[in-house]
C-alpha cells in the first residue's frame, strides 16, 4: 500500500492563474481532507470530502474548491492565485466508519506563486 | 469555533531529560485530541490520540477537560524524538470531521 499519494510534488504558478492538485487516498479510505500549511505554521483545514460532496469547510474563500471522484481520489482547485497562496498543500485520508478517525497524510504539494 | 494553542515554537532538552510539550484547546463540546509528529523529511503521522490512552514511543498525553489541556509528556528524551509535534483537535465524526491543528512545537534533543 503506497499510502496517500499527491501530485505533483512541486509546482510554480503565476499570480492570477489557476491550479489543480491531486490526491489518491490510502487503500480502503473513503474520506479526503485538504490542508494548507504556510511556512512555520501548522496545517490549516481547507475542506473535507466524503461521498463526493464537500462536508466540512474551513475559513477559506470560494477560490478554493474541490472534487472527489467515485474511486475516492480528490482534487483541490485554486483559482485566481495570490502570492499568499504559496504554501505546502497536504492531503489526508481517513475511513468514515471509524468515527473520529486518525488521518493519514500525503507528502504534500509545494505550491509557489510568483 | 475551535482553537488549539501550542505556546512553544521550540523546546530544547538534553538527552535523558523529561519532556513536556504543551497544548491548550478551546471548544465548547466534546472534542477528540491528537498528537501528530513529523520527523525530518517524513510525512506527518499520528503519534497518539486521547481516546486510546496508549503510550507510544514512551510518550503519553492526558486530556484535562478542566484546564482544556492535552500536554504531551515523556520521562526521558531520546535523540530520535527530535521532530515537529502538532496538537490537533477533531470535531464531527466520520466523513464530517473538521480538524484544527496548532502551530507546532519543534523538539530538539541535545546529545
């Protein structure tokens, strides 16, 4: 089991562009969460997807959107990129049947906006 | 809204000394608390959770609802404990969870 995999590992975009990040959950997991981790900060919750719907959302603008596919993989989309969107984006997966389950994290995608 | 506070950005201790990483939270309901650890060049991983009341790698953490704290402790620090430690609070359940992380504490164990 490869665990949670994210692609790409690094990405450079220009301000105003749009970006899509991808995540494959750990085998058997059905829930995916996305986090933004700025330098020197803890991960900040963006949203959680379960049954292909956004179920919980953190304090992020509508420029941040996502999708979950029938195979449980997920995408994070960010529109109209700002310099402040530069961060490490983490994906985590968990199993909904386990209640408040632990999250398994991917290695992250480092996004740099120039 | 929930909040997690880790007051120390950096904690340096000598090998063999006791360790206490502080975590305070604010939430009006019944949260679940976790400690996650990130070793150098590795991904974030679960260390322990309050509901299991386990001791992992010699670490323990007790939930104190009166003081709204979930401090992480180890009686004797080892060099391999050097890492970033994040306290996290989860509300909701199943596919409807929302997790709030603290800003993290870097533990540096001096040989």
